C-alpha cells in the first residue's frame, strides 16, 4: 500500500514539475506554466491630442504610396507618420509623445484607414513607454474606436482601446484628433 502511494506521489510530482520545463523545438522556444492565481492588472487612462500635418513646411505625415489613378476614397494611399502628441489641442501645448507608424486608406467604399501606430510617450512616468494600435479608423465617424494590441515599458502586455474624435480638419487634410485611451497592463 505504501509503495502504491509513493508511486502515485512520485508520478504526480514528476508530472507537475516537468510541466514547468517543457522544451519545444530544441532551444528555440520553451513553455512554462504560471502557477499564480492572481495577477495585478493596472488601468491607465490617457488623454492627449494627435497633430497630423500633411501640408506646409514641416509635415509630420508623408505620403509614401501615390496612386496613378485617383479613387473616390483614396484607396491604397499610404502615409508614414511621426506626429506630435500634446496635452492640449493647441500645437504649441506641452509635448507628451509621438505617434509613429503608418496609416493607409484601406476601404474601397468609404474613408476607412488601417492604422498601424505606436504612441511613444516622453512625459513623466510614461517616458520611454509606448502603446501599439492596430485597427480600423473610420475617419468620417464622429468617434472611432481602435484596439490597443500591445505595449512596452510600463505598458508591457497592454490591451485596451483608444477613442478618437477629430476636433479640427482643414481642406489640405491637416487634422487635430482628440484621443481618450484606456489601457489595461501589468
């Protein structure tokens, strides 16, 4: 009886212990089981303004794909951006970071952008941290929601959403967009 109990405990111990150190594909990857039952997750809410300038002496968005044929929705037109993020809507207000990435007109039927963007922050405790957005931006909607798919720095393992609302737009396409962001992170 003692032998059976000892064998059962050994098998149970070996199974649990080996689950922590499973090797897959040699040295390329390893999996382990996180035994913690609680994970402290933080919620951060950010509010800032995105300044997208496509015109003038100092543009912050540069068209990198030009189409030979103009379409009604600019389908395929692609921009590379390095836009300032500020505390207030005035372009001269305090800089809190940069929006760096690409947006492209991805719809043939409306003005829907594909946003592939990092918001890299430079202010306070967020300095050196970033969140990543990857999603659709229906620019003519009053408020647009886009997913946060990751982050770095204090936003490691980030998820959440960004709400965007255009507060100013001119005929050249320059825009100021208000962002309210909710980030869940470790």
